[in-house]
């Protein structure tokens, strides 16, 4: 029997507990907590995690929506295997991993989402617009931007679809880290989190 490395109901799994690959992005714990709070998952939610990367959001969301399903979409086959290993590590069984390019793979997905987490995809505005078509009425979409270009494109996208209850927040977080013989505060990558609801 595999021991759960994070045997708590609280989200916020430390980054170091996830398996990683060089060059593959990992949504850091503090940013992940903010994103999960804006997703407002329900126990039976279906979430599309677009550009799932290491799978941190997929794992955390699957643990919160135990009766639901997470569909993790990732274009890189090697990264798909990484997501599966992280799902296995934390014992989550309600994640379906789709190797595909967003938004082209959207028509192949069988379950309509109540929540969408947009972590990647190009061009990002087009991915948002196409994802919005599949989002269930009353559903929520949460997207992240780490560049001015993506922030602008996502803002335009949310305006185009006339998202309700639009929220934008920029995370500014510092962690205490030990480096050599010193403890210093190191900045977590600043990121914008945008969220909005689809009118029923």
C-alpha cells in the first residue's frame, strides 16, 4: 500500500513532493492555492485543466472534487507520463489525462466542464474563446498570465465573452528559504490570476 505523501484535506501540497522534469513548469504552491480558491470547486465538479504541465492543479483539484473528474490536457507526451506519475504518487483516480493540443482537442472531450483552469495554450485568447464555448452555464474559468502580452490577450478574451463577476489579482509572495548559511526571502514568480463566470 502506497503512503500518501500529503495525508491532509487541506490543499497546498509542497512543491518538492511533486515529481518534476527539467524545463516543465510547475505552478508554485502559493499561486496554486489562489487559483484553487478562484475555481470554487464543488465535490462533483468536472474541471478541464488546460496546459496541465507537471499536474499540480490536476492533483489538488482531484483531491478536492472527489466525486468529480479532472481532465488534464497536455500536448507533450513525456509530460503526460509525468502527470500520471504525480497522480499515482498522490493516489488520485479521477484524473483523465489527454495528450492533445488545445483548443484542437476540445471536441474530443466527452464531459462538459463546470470549471476550466487555463494554464497554457497558444494563442491564449483563442484558447480562452474556444474553451468558453464548452463551459457549462454558470461555470467558472480561471486563467493565469505571467507576461503583459498574455494579460492583455486574456483581458480581451474575457471582455469578448462578456464574463460575469470578473476578478483580476496579482500575486506578490515571498518565501523564507535557506541558501548556504543564510535565510533569505525569495520572491515567488509574480503572476496575474483572472477569473470569470459564464452567464447561465
